[in-house]
C-alpha cells in the first residue's frame, strides 16, 4: 500500500468520515449565520490533527484536491479566537510563536489560494486582527512579520495600501534588525549561533521574496525583473540555509506557492502583450483591481484572444467577470484595426445604461469613445448625427435598435468588426429571441467579415452547433464562481426556525437535503406564516453593506412587501445621498410617496412602476451599500445587474401566469453573493406551505434548459403551417397563432426581398442555412425539410407582395408588418388629419387646448398589431382622446402626478397605487406611441426609398418639445431639468455632439448650476449637479 492509499484508508474510517461530514455541515451552517458548533474537545483535537495531516499533503504535486478542501473546512470550524480552540490548535499545529493565530490564518489563506478561492482568502483575512503582539525572540519576530506581510499581500482590502503595509512590515523588521539581531544571537553558543544565523538569513531571503512580490504588484509593467525567477531564487536560498527545521521549511515552501499564486493572478500577468490592454489594466489597478479573477484567467487560457476565430462563446457564471473579458476583446479588436467599430448588444433598455456606464468608465480612460443608442424605438435626426459626429469606437444597443440601424443603413453600423452579444441565452426567449436569432443571421450575411463574442451565464446543450452557426471559433466554459451558493428552504414559527439546506446544481459539497432547527432569536410581529418567514429572513440575513433582494409577483406586491419591511425596521439611515434621492423622487412625481419614504430606512422598490431615472438612482444607492432590502418583480431577471448578498423568492411566478423557468430562476439567484463581500450567496425559499416547498424543489431539480431556437416551433408544426399558407388569409392566421416565431421570420423575409430586389428565390436554401435552428436540427433530412418550409413561406410572401415592393420597403424600414403598413397607407389615402403635412407640426400636434389632431393619429396607430394601444387593457381602458391629452401634458413637461389625473382609471386616493400603475402605463405608452407615430409619420412624409428621420417620436418618448431639451434627455438628463439645462446650447444643435455636450456640462460651476436649475425646483444647483453626475456618465 502506497502513502496515498494509506491516507485514503484513513479518510474512509467511519469516525473520520463522520467528522468530515459534520465539518462540511457546520461549514454550510456558519455561512447562513447559524453558529451551533457542538464539536467536543476531542473532535476539535481530531479536526486539528486531520487538518495538519491534510495540509502537509495538499501542497505537494499530484495530490487529491479534495484533501485541501477537507483541510480548509476543518480549519473554518476551529474558532481561533476562543480560548479552548486556540489552545488545542496551538498544542497540535503551533510553532515557536506567541501569537498562534498567525499560523491559523496562514494555513487558512494558503489553502484558499491553492483551491482557487482567492476571494475567500481575502475575506478570511479580514477577520485577522493584528494585536501588535511582540514575539519573545528575534527569529519569532521576523517570522511573525513575514506572516503579517503575506496576509497584507493576499488581503489587498485597500488595494495598494495593504501592499504598502506589507512593505512597511518588512521595512520595520530591517530597522529593528540592528537592535535585536546581535542580542538574540549572543545568547547561544558558537555552534548554535551559526545555525540560528543561517535560519535568520533564510528568513531574510523569504522576506525579500515578499518585498519583491509587493514591488511587482505595485509597479506592474514597470517592474523590470522576472518576478517568478526572483522569488524562486530567494526561496531556494532560504531552503538551502535551513536544512533541519522541517516545520520552518514547510512554512517557506507554502509561502513560495502563495507568492507564485499572487503573481499568477496579478492583473499584470499575461496582459502585457498589447499597449492599450496595458493601459486598461493600469486604469483598473488605480481603482484597486489588482488581480484577475480565476474565471477570467481560465478564460484567457482557453484561447480567448484567438484572432483567427470567427466567434468566442463565453459561458461564465454571473458576477465572474465577463465584462472585463469583453473589454479585453474590444481593445484587441481595435489594436488589429485602428478604425474598428464594436457593437455591444444587450437584451433590454435598462441594461444598455448599465453596460454603457461600465464600458465608458473603463474604456474612456484609454481614449475609446463609447456611446449608447437611445431608448426610443426610432432614430431622430439628432441621434442620427450624434452617433457619427464623434469617432465612436463602441456602441451599446438593444437588438431592436441595432436592427433598425441596420435596416436604415445608418453609417454608425455600416462597418462593424465585432459584435458582442451579452446574455446570449435570451435567444430562446419568445419573439425577442427569434428576432435576435434572425438579426444575427442577417448580420452574418450582410457583415461577413465581422466577428462575434457571445456572453452568457449558461448556454447548455449543443454549444458546438452555436459555434458552427457563427462560423467556427472557441467555446470557453468556466465554472468558477466568486461565491458559493446555498439554497435554504425556510420555515418559521414564533419559537423556532427550520432551515432546509437544499442541494442544487450550483451548490458545492451539499448532496442531500439537510434540516437544521434553531430557537427563533427574534421577536417577530408578523401574523401569517409567510410574512413571519419574510420578517425572519430580513432580520437574519441582512446587515450593513449587504443587500437582500426580495422577488415579488407584481408591482403592487413589491410595494406591499416594502411597506411591511419598512414597518419592521427601526431607525432611519442618516445619509445625505439617500436624502437627495428622496427629494428628487418627490420632485419628479410632483408629490410625496412611499417610494421615497422607504429609502429612509434602506428599503427600495424596483419595478416598471418607476421612472428610468428613479431606478438608476436606486441602483446607485444599492452599489453604495446604502440599501439593505430591494423589493422587485421577477422580470428583473434580464433587466438589471446590481450586487446583492441574498435573494428571497416571495413568488415563483414570472408575470401573471408563467412559472419561472430554471434558467430564469438561476439568472436571478446567481446574483446572490457580492464579490469581496460574501463567501456565500444565500437563496431563500419560503416553505410556508407544502405546495410552495414542492414548487421550489421542483425548480431546483431541473438543470438549465438546453438552448433552443424559437424558430424550431415552426419546424415541429411544419405540416399545419404548409396547409395554412395556401389559405386566402393564411399569412395573417399564422402571424396571429405564432407570434413568437412567424412574425419575426416574416419580417426577415421582407428584409431579404427588399435588399435583394426580389432576386433571392434561388438562394433561399443558402439563406436559411444562416439560422441557428438549421444547425440544431439532428440530421440532413430534418434540415432539408426545414429549408423546404422556409422556401414555401418565402415564395408565398413573394407571390402575395412582390408586385407591391413599396409596401415591403416600408415594412422593412419601419419594422412593422406588411398588414400594418397597408393600414397606415390606407389612413394616408383616406384621412386628411393623417395625410395633411401641416398636422405634423409640433405646435399643432402638442397643443394643450386642442388634442383633436393627436387624437386622430393615436386612433390610427391603435389599429396596428405592433403597438398594442387599441387592445382592451384592465390597467387603463383605451381612450384615444385621453391618451392624446396625457401625451401632450407629458411632452409639455407636466409633473407625473398631474398627468395621472387625466385618466379616470388612475384617480385613486392611494398615491402609491395610482403612481405605480400610471408610471408603468406611461412607460409603455411613450414607447408604443413613439414607435407607432414614427411609422405613421415616416410613411406619410417620406417614400419607400428614404424614410425621413423625425423628432416627433423622440419628443413623445422623452417628454420634451424641442431639440436642445431632447439632446439633454439623450445624455441622461432628467426630464424636469432638460429644458433649463438646454440653455447651454447656443446656435444650431448640429454644431454639437454627445462628447461636446458632456464636456460643457462637466465644466459648469456651482453658480452656473444655480442659474440653470428649474425655477421652482426644491433641489439646489449643487444637488442637481450630483444627480446628473450619477445619471450622465
């Protein structure tokens, strides 16, 4: 039996196995704030002995990585600050040091590093307290200083400051050497003096390895030596000088591995191959990002920077550093071609802002110009000009806006080198997923030289097909997570709390359900079982700087839950930032509401019933650690990405009728666990009823669904579709029955007919070989049947509309279906209120005293399927005259509270309920109405070859009535400030650009802000300046 087999036999011993299971269980319980460690003294002693054995083995080559995991968890369960545990640890694992905690934290952090738990190592060392113990001998003093310096290098809690502390620690030893060294050595006989002197020199070389590493971490690319060689040389000398002290040699060998790990994960390592990437890393380091996450390092090692690959598909968990990898790819693309353009595509308008802020912060520091498309559904002349006024390097856009820019042949997307598709798994989500798939297919055909980078937390299934679809490349799979996830089923009574720790695909070393019951330590005031669980969760899992996300069924439910949490919490938070955001919300709405009141106690709501600006300001407060509870709807899954410590699922529903899919669940739950704040992300499921418990477990039992194409539904129903196509109104029937798949494919064919001048029939086989579904079908027979189906759809559309190419061109350029375009053309031919160009004058359309003109236009667009305005809505029954009046008041700058009083449905004494419903309605209305009006105006005023861009749709979307104010809104300026601040624009708007306007605003003095703020505003000029600094990056 060899040594490894002998160790495994020890680990298989029943008593040892029980101890390891208990250690694993306690490790997880401690992560959820249950400290019910009931280890006996003998168990603690056995834990120390077993950990000591496994530590000795873990740092040798070719040992089982599970052994380091066992040792780490055994150490985590030893409470070194408690006397009994410390004494046992010292007896078994101590050394010649008075402060035994140095050895404990040394082993703990070193094990974390070898396990790639770099963040855990840094968090563990935040618990280390340097009591300035003075060791009794000089050699002990030196070793203690080395340990402390190492801790600072690993911890990096203040970035460069901790590294400088490490240098200072060694520097202090050097100063003390003159005073203590001779005194220490003189107490020994000559032979012992020689041995001790060699030991000291060995320790000095070890300390030199640390200071060299510190200098490397600080100086980065300016460090001129081979740091790994320098460290190895000093460590080799140290080991040669200390031949007999086995324990000390082990310490030095482990320190060597720690230093090599720090070097390997440093942001400087492997990033010096390109000057702009070096500049980006230097900028990151100035913001205390001094190392790459293991996930980022793994991705780089998997050929992320392969310049010959057409596509890079990066599957990496949430919060594992995908954005930085995208930034590296952007910089590399620009290095290969100086004028390269990159388009970064995200699935929602909310994410456009977040990604834009992140990219602009980082890439503008190295001279790149990052812009975003506006959230409006159309392109107005100002946006059209501003997107090309500066040399824009990166454009952030939704798929829908990119699609429009492509169809309009806008110069900003004419020559794109790289398309980055974030949250790529949304390609399987309904109509939007189908449109994204077909957009990529169109880009591959019309931008054949472009490369692609797909980012997603999960792309299960046939990723090879995805790679082949994009023209070949690299699939990069990274499983490393910045924090472990633990799923907790929770039941609470007045006297006890039951924690069910649940296994899941994202839990480590938790293979079966584990129930723990504790005494309820809180005086709960809630009456119902479900509320009691929520109140317990809020009290137990939230603390200063840690945010709990509560997922609610709808907007009203989120408001109600926030009200409950507000009533459970004690004192208000004293924060100037919170007070300012409260003032802003009340001023924006035109009255006081609970939304701002909640913030006073660190409670926020986040849903569609808030304005874009309010959500952005709320997210800012969350990132600042000022919000402890966020009550949001489940639609947040693809909407935002702010850091939270725990996620509480008050509901498993998505929207009104659908259950969360496994992908949706993990897309939300995966955000739990803040990087550098939490070792564990907590996911809490209320087990208030048997049904709720079983529903939660059922979602957990499902793995991530395989990636599929929405268009596959057409193939599955192929026979029915072919039968329906030959009917007189077959196309209309299919568009109604297959809204997710048929409508996008219909629009795709319209585009192909338009750009090809009706000459593509013979190439249809090749056309749909560009679709994802083609690559995902199992065999050649299925693929041929799919192509035949597409050909029949194409030929049917061609036969029906080929003689009316003008309609197809309008449909292609507006994004509206052919039936909708025909309705608009009919209105143009028969309705003077639509066709008369004078009625499109801004002053006529948005006339406070006469809404008749706009009412006629609202009637016209309400008949279009795409707007959905004419659909009966229980939220607010459709009335075109009232809609027109609301839009006019919105454009004229009235307060939201005042506008809500126009529609009788929103007249409610409860301001929270009224404004939640109205803002949600208004957010939809301004988007739908602006899109409908753009198509209506474009067809009335333009021709099929040229759609004239107009300001009117953007006025409706942004709520302004002139071009300078519109430019302000596109920059992110709040609606109530945009008119007064637009006074900075003199002369023609065409003389400006986004960059120029930002520079002007950023240079305004406080006196300027005082003179430019709205006349009746309760916010000072300085307060407006701060609000704008958050909203306009």
